[in-house]
C-alpha cells in the first residue's frame, strides 16, 4: 500500500515516469487505477534515477539497486525490524556510485522541521487522500470483533489486501 501511495504522489510530478513494480500480477489493475505503469520485477526497465522500495524484502531491495542508472538512489521505505538483509554490493554499486537512502517516519528531518507544523503536514496528507484514485487501495472491511480471525489471514496472505479496514460497531 505504501508503494502504491508513493507511486500516485510521484505520478503527479510533471515529466516523471512512474512504474509500480510488483511480484503480484493482479496489481497491474491497481497501477492503472493510480495512473502509473506496471511491471513484474524481471520485466522492469532499468536506468532509473530514483527507485522507491517498499517490499521489505532483500530481493526487492536488490532489484531496486539493479534498476538504477549511474549515481541513482534507492529510497528505502521498508521496515525490516530485526531481520538481516543481504545485498550484492559488487558490480555496479561502487562503480556506478549508487546510493541507498533510508527513511524514518517517526520524525521529520531536522532540516525540514521548521517549514511546516505537524498540523500543516497532517492537513496536507488528508487533502491528498481526498484523491478518489486512492479508493482502489481499500480492499476489504471487517468488524473489529473479527480481528482475531482476520489478522492471521492477512499475515499469511490467505486474505489478500492492500488496505483492509476495520469497523467499530456496537453489538
């Protein structure tokens, strides 16, 4: 879901070519609804100045590096927790002067904190989410009381979802 949201935001920058790269071929329809291209990892075109990675897999991060043009950057948005990630940093990594840039969502970078207040950032985020294209990401709803049975299915993929919503209803 994070990758899809970022793809939609980046597609709004004039002159930008955005491709959603995903192992799940059913995401092609999501990409189309978001107004961006789609490719399977093996079919994605390289030569990218920027790749935004969100899969939280070593294979996805490696493929992101492989897609970069010389002096390109991977913006890593994934959270790996305590998992180790192994990458092949030979080949073009050094000679191409490739970069991996980490993100951190808990705080805004010190250099940018003074530009907008927390309320300003929240207001902008909510305004951007009014875009009806994001509705394609809402893939299901369950009552909160069903969470104990829904959560394991979301985790193991038997209930596929980009953004599964919970409703809070009184019985």
